[in-house]
């Protein structure tokens, strides 16, 4: 009888511990400042944030083929819709002073990371006047086959202060 109670208690402890570990993983954890993968993800975000001012090829590999994004206007778009058509001439920069203001990585398991960030750029409006645009965004990364890619984004325009 005592042996059965001990086994039952140990089983409850193991199951409870596993459930707590799963709950902690589901809740996520912020990346440490020295986390090399988090640093790499933030660098990829910096390259994307500055892409409109200084075109680069980061989007070709950073964005997953099954990516879906939500623009600040609320429309959905896919990877083929955001990339230039094959053979098209590279567009001239349309913005200036592009910068990544901040980015923070939160892990949701070994293969999923969400990066929360802010960026800014000077845009020329239809009236020819420049205005500061600030975006706040959430990007979801997934690691497949050892390769980190963005599978979803949500962008929001915020009034510049």
C-alpha cells in the first residue's frame, strides 16, 4: 500500500512537473542580451528596417515562402506581393534615415521566436513634404530545417512624437 502511494506521488510529481514546464514554455521567455540567435534575428530585422533606404537582398531569404503579413492599412500580403518581380530593375530608395529603433526577442520553444520592434523613416508625402513614419511591429520567426524565417508580421503606424 505504501509503495503504491509513493509511486502515485512520484507519478503526480512527474506529470505536474512536465505540465509546469510545458506551461512555462508556452508562456515564453525573453531572450538574454547575449543570446547569439536573438542577436542574429535582430540584425536581420535591422536589415529589413533599412531596406527602403539602402536596398539589400535580405527579404529573399528572410521571408518564408508561406509568409503572410498585415500592413499598417490592414491589408494582407504575401511574399510574392512584397518582392519585386523577377527581372525588374531595382527601385531607387523611396525613404531616408531608415532605422531600427528597438527590437526584443521572446522565445516560444526552440523553433519559434517573436520579435517585437519599432522602426522609423522619413517619407515624402503626396504633397512633396517629408514626414516621419514610425512603425511598431510584431514579427514571428520559425526555424525549419535549421533556417530561421519570418512567417508572419503585423505592422502599425504610430504618430511620431
